[in-house]
C-alpha cells in the first residue's frame, strides 16, 4: 500500500509539473508567434505603459518620506504597480502583496493572513508597519495587523511600496523588518464609472462600483462601495473549516487644488463584516476612518504637509473554553475590543545650501482602547489610554554629484518604555543613470503591546492561570546592516539584490514565575541574528512578454540569553521558511487577450504551536489568469489560484485542526467608461 500510494502521488506530482510547465510553455509559444506589427503594437500597450526604464524612474516616497527615483533609493524596496495588481487576479490586499518577493505572505484560513519581511512570521507577526495613504493600520493588542479588516477597491490603488528592512527613522516604532505603504489614486485619476463582479467556488461573489466626478475646475471626488462573500476552507481531518466570511466596505475621496502650490485631500472609509471561526460561532468586525492632508509647496523645491486622521475599529470575537488535560479550566465567552485612534503629523522639507536636503517633523497619536474580557483571556486594565509623541530629523548630504549620505533619527516617547531612538545612516552611489549601490546601518524598535504587558490567559482569578504579561517588558530592538545593488542592464533586463544581517535583542520569551511555578510570564530573554538576501530580476523577453523572478533565502540564529530561560527554547517568535522562490509571466496575445501565470515555492515552515516543533511541508503554488479586453470598456477574465493541489496547508500546526487552503477558480467582469 505504501509503494502504491507513493506511485500514485508521484504520477500526480508529475502531471502537476507538466501542467505548470505546459502553461509557461503555452505562454512562450504564443509570445513568439509571428504577429503582424500593427496587431502586436495594439496588444502590448499595457506592458509598454511601464517599460523597465519607466519602472526605474517611478517615484517612491516610503524610503525618505519625499519623492525620489526608485533606481536611486538607498533601500530594499519593491513597487507593486496598479497594472501588476490588475493582471495578478488578486481579490484582496493580502493577495496583491504576494507580488512582492521581499514579503512572506501566507494564508492561515479563509480570512486570516500572516505577512512579514525578513522573518518572525508568527500568528502574532509584529515587526512590519503598514500604512494606507499615510494612515497607520495596526492594533495595540499585539503590534500587528488584522488583515481581515484591511481592504480597498484594488482598481483604485496607484501602487504599493514594500520596503524590507528597518524604517524606524522615517516611520517610527514597529517598522522593524519592513514597511508596506499602500498609496491610492487621486480622485482626478478615477473619473467616470467603474463596476466589477466576480464569482467562483471559493470567492462566492464580489461586486464593487465606483463613481468619480468633478466639483469645479480644481476639485475632484470619487465614491465607492464593494461587497465580498467567501466560502470556507477545509480541515486536516477532512471536514469543513467553518471559516467562511463576508465583508462590505464603502468610502470616498475628495481632492482640491487651491493654487499651483497648495492642495487638500479628504478621504474616509467604513467597513462591516462577519467571519465564521473554526472553533464555532461568528466573529463580527466593523470600523471607519477619516483623514485630511494639506500640502503646501515652498521656495526652493521645499514642501510642508499637515495630516490628521481619526479611526475606530470594533472586534467581537468568540473565544472557546480553555481546556487542559481534558478539563475545562475556564468557560467560553466573547472578547470585545473598541479602539479609537487620533493622529496628527507635520512634516517640513527644505534645502539648506546646495548640498543639504533637510527634513524634520513632529507627530502625536492618542489611542483609547477598551476591551470586554472573557474567562479564557483578558487584558488588564480593561481601558487604556496612551499617548505617543514623536519627532524626526534627517539630512541628505551630497558628498559628490553621484554620492549621497543620508543620516537621521526618530525620537518617540511612549507610555510603556519612555523615550526610544531609531537612527539610521544610508550611503547611495549612483554609478550611472541606471546603476546604483547603497549601504545602510539602522536601529529600530518594537515597543511593547498590550499582550506583552497586560495579558492574562485564562483571566486572573481562574483556577489555573497559564500565561501573563509583564510590567517589566521592554522594547525589542534590531540593528540592521544592509548592502544593495540595483541596475537596469539594458532596455530588456533589470534587477536588484539586497543582502542583510540583523542583530536582535530583547525578543519576547516566556519564563516561570518566581519559585519556578505557573503562570508563565513574558520576558525579553531571546536574542540572535538573521541574515539573507533578496534577489529580483525582470526580463522583457519580447515586446509582448515579460518575466519576473524573485528569490529570498533566510537564515535565523535565535537563542536564549546565556543564563536565562525560555519555555519555548527561542522557537515561539519565528515560523519562517529558509527559501522562497517566485516566477511570474505576463503575455499580451492577439485580439485583446492576456495570459498571466505565477509560480511560487515555499520551503518547509517550522511551527511551534503544538507539543513539539513540526513543519508545514514545502509546496509549489500556481496561479493563472486569462483576460480578454472585449471592448474598450469591457474586460472579462478567468482566474485560478492554488491550482497544483485540491487543498493544501500553508500555515498552522499539522494536526486535525489545521486549515487547508482550497483550490479556487472564479470569473470576473469589469466595465468602465
């Protein structure tokens, strides 16, 4: 039986490989087909809109908080363009982020994702800062992102800038291993009517509509709404995971230009959703935000900006009973959190002499976090008000016409650990217009979250408390050394490579209470290093065919501090594959057709959420998309995701409760005018 099963599996694997290679070969054949010159030109317009030279000249703002050429930026940054998103077939922000080779993006179940850069991709991934149009989206519960609460109409996203490596000098705490900056299109660029509808086996239905108009010669607006209904995945024991969910979101944006040097943006969103959870019952989420940003140009190509936003999030989460040794230690309940955030940020950029570009800014954030605890877990106190004060100063100094030194630091004061410094020094050498070398040394911190300081599981007062936070928990720190090279070798080939070595101190650990008894208490007794590289390569194989490849190996060396103790032996904060590889192909075909393929490999992922460390097995994944521009205003597509397996685990401890991600296929219709 073992030999027979192995033989069947071998045949299946061979057929899947044949399918994957056949799809790439099909694209290769069509790309090399002899087409009339005029027909070829008519069908390669989208790829030509952003040639490799255009991509090198794309302006990014996440590295230095002001526009600069991607080619010249002194950071490991990748840009996901609007065209990349459209042709990927992505139906959510996390799916779009899979296009960034420097991110580890993994789906845990139908509605939850773990996303990070350069390691530490646990369920409570907490070392990545995420912004949407300058608004920070994270929860102070664990310093991470609830990805099921973050969405946008993907057609209205201009680009996503993804930095791997520290960004604390520019963006502050929690920008430890990377920054994701999601930038949406202006209202002026989204005029007219846009509507889309999708349906399939896992994506039951998704509909969205947007209307953009003008309110005078210098004012533009848009409004949008979307609704998504997704089906359940399956469990390792063969039953349904009961994790299907639905979500609705609506929003607006208004842009007004007051003069050639002054502009104002006001925008907001509201969402509401229900999510089934594998342990039973339904989780409810809703929230909204409102943001305003004033930008004023000043003399000498300078600029001032003032931004303020307010946001509210609500979480109603069913928590199962805490069971130990077959006995219920505490009863089930519903955990509720309401978080209000108010943030204001001022920034000023100006030239000092001919060589110095100075940037400085100040900011203030106030959060009001109120929870209703359950017998199984609690945060004490139930209401916590926190203030975060920040200031930063940065100088870009031109050492020579092709050599720039950037030095600066962010200073933040928080209620848990007081004042934190996050300095960085970056050196960029533009060897030519299309070749650059850069190096950087940075320090960043992850300040304590409520789970580090205020957590109790089960709640205090239960017969046996297993785990609690510690008032002595300090900020986790990293000092990162980076070296990078970016080049456009010719009009057909471009690439980049980044090498890094990170030193971590005060990483979260767990130790016994005094006397060697329960409860376990959070501490900062893990330290160590990570190192690796991030390689990306673009090849315009033909005028109508582009290939992109990415490779990201990672080595982690975490250990318990000498003389200290960690209950999880330094394993609990990491769940990362040693290798990730991706290959994407985009082909424009005759008669308005497009064919896109994405192939990804993920090495074994160690999981420490069970009795012993065990791996999620390595796997290959394949996504395909066939699109057709039926008319100037109508686009149809067929999309397939996770096509190499009927269902496959991407995350979670390998037991009967592990969620398996299903193969998915859907059709999509887009209409705009």
